[in-house]
DNA sequence: ACACAATAATCTGTCGACAATTAAAATACA
DNA sequence: TGTATTTTAATTGTCGACAGATTATTGTGT
C-alpha cells in the first residue's frame, strides 16, 4: 500500500474523533465571520447531512459552542446563533480595553525573541491588508496580531478571555463593515508599530498607554459605526 | 390522578433534558470540592449507572466540563480530572488579583441596593463560618461573597472569568487546608467589612486598594501553604 | 370570517448497540 | 527469568432509532 491512512473511505474523511473538532472549528469560523447570521436557527439534521456524520458528534460540537456563548439553546426547541447584545456593549468595551492593556503590559514583561517574530509577522500582514484595502483580512490579521501579543504575555486566563472578546469584536465589525473608512486603518498601522517597539523596549508604562489608546480608538470606531448605521432595527434582538 | 407530573417513573427522576444540568452541576461540585482527586479517571459507564441514564447525556456534561478546563480528555483513552498546574501558579495569582480589583471597583460604581443585601448576606455567613471554625464553609462562603461583589459590578465577562478563578482557588485551598490557621480568617472578616463599606461609599480608589491588599493576602496564604506542605511530590502532576 | 381545538409534522433529548482503539493479560521465545 | 508478541478485555467514539415536546396545520364551531 502506498498510502497507509488518508481516508478510510469516501464517506468518512476524518479519523476517530477528529470530526467533532472539525465541526466545531468550521461552525466557529462561520459564526464569527457572520456567514451564519445571529438569530439563525441551527438544525442538527441539516448539519449531520452536511458533514456526513451522525447527530451525536454534531451535538458535542454544539455543546462546546454553547459553552463559549456563541450559540444559545432554547430547551426542547431550536438552538440559534447567539445575538450580539447591543444593550450591554459597555461591558464588552470595558473588558476589551482592560485585556488590551493587561496583555500588552505582560508581553513587554515576559516576551522572548520567538514571540517578537510572531508578533511582527502579523503586524506586517495587517499592514499588507491595509495596503490592499482588504477589510476582512484587516479584521482577521488584527485579531491574530493582538492574540500573538497576548500569548507572549504568557497568561492562559487572559489569552482565553481576550480570544473570546476579539472574536466578539470581529462579529460586530463584520456587522458594520459597510461604513469602513480607510483613514483609520492607517492610523492603526502606526499604533501597532509603536506598541511593538514599546514591547521590545520592555517599557510597561508606555505599553499600557499605547494599549489603552488603541483600545479607545477601536471602541470609538465601533461606536461611530453603530451610531452611523442607518438600518432600521438592526440592533434589536430577534427573539 | 392527584399528581400530574413529578416523576414519570422510578427510573428517570428528571424531566426532559434536566439530567445533563444535574450531572454537570454534581460533577462540577465534586471536582471543586476535591471529592474526586485531580488525575482521577472518569468512567462514563460508571457515571451512567450512577445517575441511571444513558452515556449520551453524561458525555454532554463531560464536554461542558472539558470546555471549562475542569477535566481533560485524552483522545480514545480515559478522561481525567484536570490536575492543578503548580508550575504556572503565577498566572493564576496575577489573574486573580486583577479580577479582585476590577470587580470590586465596578461594584462600587454600579451596585444597587439589592446587590448590597446579597453581599452582606454572604459577608455575614463567612463571619459565621469563621466563628464556628468550619474551614470548608469558609472557603465556600468566601467564594460566594466575592462573586456577589462581581455580580454587582455588572460585567458578565469578569463574572465568568472570576468564577473560574475562584473555583480553581477553592481546589487549591482544599488541597492544603490541613495547615489552615485560624488567625488569618479573622483578618479576612475585617477586610471584607472594609471592602463593603468602600463599595457603599462608592469610593473606587479605596476599593481598588482594599481588593489588591486582600488578593495579596490570599496569594501569600496559598504560597505559605504550598511551601509549608510536607508531602513528597504532592505538587507533581501525575500524568 | 375568526377563534379555538384536535391532529400532524418536525426537531430535540435519550437510548441501546456496534466499531475502533487502546490498555492489560496471556502466551511464546530467547 | 525476562522480553517480545499475540490475544483478550475494557472503553471510547459513532450510529440509527425511538420517545417526548413544540410548532405548524388542519378541522370545527360559533
């Protein structure tokens, strides 16, 4: 046999228990990228057919997503993609700002050379996305950039919370990207540059200030998007 | 029929989908309270027999616990209760301290009268537990006290992270309660009193300082427990 | 024509069983 | 006797099917 294990058959393309992870990751991305709109019902049978597997592993993936708050299960009724609760956005902004500050500070304190390589990698990709005016790529690379900083800070609790917050932020930005303005992203490129330099210099105070400023920028941007939004009732929960 | 719905039979004491929640809560508590030791294997068949239900709802509860990090699933092999990783305790201390400070500050800013009632309730219960020298009750009520403060702060992201951290702390304290000293708890009673007063006065600065001090106390306490621990290899992961 | 009740359809929650995989036990061999 | 190899056992991951519950549909009465 030239190939020991690639696909055990045409039906089951995943080996033993890898399917759940695949379903989880796929749905996660589709929810974050608003491929599935908030409030949309999730049909287990449909997913089972789509991924060509039983409902059982599908449900396990859904339970994971529910634990993360990405989907909401109405008991005995449909499970839906969680709505973005615009009524409590201040909680989100507050936590996001704090995590920006804390993770950047910790990165300055704890980073090793390998971390800088990763951070610079995403910093460059973000600048590149700005150059080519690819809005979705900007949103995605910006997330990875700040997540790389968080990982350099070496605190799994912060990394976990920050990941959730950045993902939530991606959903909101996607929802309002229509009014995206390409002045702001260039500003972000500069701010990213300054943050990285402060991390390299291990200047905690400067990191904290840059991170706070950066967070304020993003919060203001999101707020301006929302207030500039013209769609009627776009912010109302569907349920 | 005098009773419309209580138990549909002697076998299934829970109605439609309430079983998973029960299993989750029960296992959660048993893990937190160290009824099940870290590293212990979790047998699905055994749990299914114990709760007299199929493996399917058991597995869903386990997936939830795994998402929370309380259990670890080795693929195709046993799932075990997660070990406390003593190598990265500083991450835990750092995050715990930050959450103490942030939640107490927010409580000062956002609390309403009903919150104070809840906070005072648990403050009194803690003091009472100290009086009766019930160590486990101290640990439990202390958690509820600080969680009540966090809830008064009205930020679900912080409440969620803080909950996880406090639970992790409970596991560690349980592991080392043998050397519990009843001088410290009295100090905590005073500190709790001062924190509540600062919250009532809406004094953010004072809240921050008291919370930071309180966190430092607890961190020092845990650290002293660990260094005073005489058991050989008690801090080593089993795997 | 509208409100209400009965019925049907659809989807979730649960179950028992089978397949795949790994750990343990038994056997063979040096 | 100790080590490698096969066999057995136990346990996880997956499946198809059934039962309970909710929503949509149809039917009935005023």
